[in-house]
C-alpha cells in the first residue's frame, strides 16, 4: 500500500479518453441531443451530487447498490454521486417544472459513476444521453420514445439496429393471479432471469405451464405475439400483452428498418418499470446501445412517464469510423486571414510556433498531411 502509483494508473473501470475518441464522443453526444431537441425535448442539466434521500427514493432505489455515497461537509448530510440520470430528471419535472404543461419533454447528457461494472459493461464511468416524456400513459408515448431513440442512433450512421421489447410487469401479474408464495416467486424469477426452462418446469402445476410458455415465446415480435396469443393469461397479464401488440404494430410502421424482437419475461435492469420497456442493440456490437421504458415518477405514485437512456461507450463502438481530420500545418508568419478562411472551409490548422528549417518535415512530425505555402495548400509526402 505504500508503493507509489504510476501517474497513468486509474481505478478499475475508469479510463482516460484520448484523441480522437474524446472528440468523437463529444460529436456523438451533440448529434444525438440535436435529434432529441428537434422533437421538442428541452435540455436540462442535473447536478453530479444530490442528497441521498432524494437521489435514491422511488425509482432511484433500484440504483442504491451502485451509488457512491459521501458526507457533504457543508450540510453534514449524506449525498450520492449519481449512478443514473433518469430519476434526477423525474425529480426536476416533479419540482422545478411542476407547473409546466404536460406532456413534458426533457432531454439530458452527462456522465454517471457506478460502484461496480457489469460483465457486459465493465466501465464504471458511463456517458448517458437520454429523453423523458412525462405526463402521458398512452401507447403513443411509448412508441414516440422508442422511435426517437432509433432516429438518434440512425443519425450516427449505425446500421442493423434492433430493439427488444419486454413487459416487466407481466410475470408479477401472472404470479399474483396464481397466488404463489413469495419464496416460490423468488425462485421462479431467478429461473426466468437465467432462461432456465428446467427450473421453471420443476415448480410444476399451472405456474410451470404458463411461465414455461411465456419463456418459450421470446423471439421476433411477430412470432412472440403469436405465441402469446395462444396462452390463456390472467386479465391483468392479458391487458399487458394487448398493449404490447398495439405498440409493435405502430413500431413496425414507424421503424421499417429496425428489427423488433420481444422477450415477455425479461426483467433484469427493469425492476422499477411499470409497462413496456425496451433495449437497443446493433449487430456485431457488444453490449446495449441504450434502454428505457415506462415508469412512474416520485415513489411510484407520481406521473406516468416513458424514458430512454443511450450509452455513449457502447455507441462509440457501433459508430462507423470517422474520416480523419484535415490537418494543415501553417508555418510561422503565414497570413492569419488565410488560416481563418481555411478553418471556415473545414481545415484544422496547426500553427507553427517557431520558424522550421524544413516545413514539410515539421508538418509530417505534427501529423499534418498538408502544409500551407503562401496561400497554396501543398500535400505532404
């Protein structure tokens, strides 16, 4: 513990973002936010820290184990370092923007920090871009948010998008109707999360039959809906499936280029969601591009809302490689007006700070493929 650390060593799950990736991330964030704002989603900027009881109340309780906590020396109260921004935006909507017209459309972008990473996302500091549609419980709101996220991702040139829809409240509704004991529910929930059909079957009875059929129905949305249509479900669960069917029909029309799948029993990461939820993927890219769904603000008794969070770390792996910047070496003594004009035309100018004996070699050393000679742009061999 007394050994001195190398200056470049960082805690597990944290990284320095170097050129050109830092610039690419900023560009990705800017372009996605521009799409969100073009649909009327107004940007808000929550603080990095909040009082613990506010940050971890309601839907925020799901992130309690992932939240760094510390004592605020000013207020002498415990504060949390945000692990997710959704609940912060919901707080803003319920307090600072309480009287704003509904439905309220808000968007955000920022960094979050988590106590630990996951197997799919080992990073503990993650960039988020998101949108929240607050005050509407209609299917149109679910469809709008899914389509909005798809548009933001497509605007980055990400092809082969797919969205997986789920109903986190479906299985609980079935279990309640069947009157299963809490310990049986917990065992079944774990089996479903791990897609363990044998463990579900071992429970036996009506529960095994229904839940086994739900587990087997996952796949393309059209196939999943056909399978669900053949299952005799309790009323509350059947209503959830009807809503899913209507949402899929509208999304098929709105997103013809996006593959739509459905997994009725998926629940992990959607613990606080109250309706249709979703996850975006891209073929050949490890991890989720984003996820979201329906929830209620406050402690679960507030306004209906639908939101989406997009993850910049995964998105950077999916975005097509950018063209290298057009770097132009501008020797000392060059006309500033000429350099300004070239920057306006899209060149990145690298100014020489001292006379160079060999301008071509100096341009090459500074990673410039062109150099300025008078008012002429000369390629560097």
